[in-house]
C-alpha cells in the first residue's frame, strides 16, 4: 500500500461500495458527573465534568474514562450510565 492513507476521500464509485458500512458508524456519547448542593442528588447543579467518553454501536457500547485507566464494554450506553451512576451522579449526554 502506498500514499497517505490518513486523509482519503473516496470517489463516488468507491463510496458506493462502502456506504452501508459508513452509515452505521458508532455514535459518540459522554458520561458526565454532576456535583449538586445536597447529598441526595436532587439539588441545584453546582459543577459538572465529563467523566468518560463512549461509542455506541448497534449491539454494544465501549467506554473510556478520561484518566485512561478505566474502560469497559456494556450492552448499551444507558447501561454504562447506570453502572457508573452507582458511585456518582452520572448522566448520559449525546453531544
């Protein structure tokens, strides 16, 4: 293989061959951790940050925390959010 493969623009006939695969690209999501003004987690949001980024595929979701040490595979983005919300006020956000 030769040439710069990092920046390839397919011709229309090449795109037609790849179109179905390209159109089922994973969807990006974020897991955001919120800090609230009460311990029950129902008060006003004081601060928030992205805890992890994820990719949602048709059959699974892959998640990587910003620290790079925590990652996981889940059945869905919603299940990933539920898992991480056991230890913090985490919300699923679709940018």
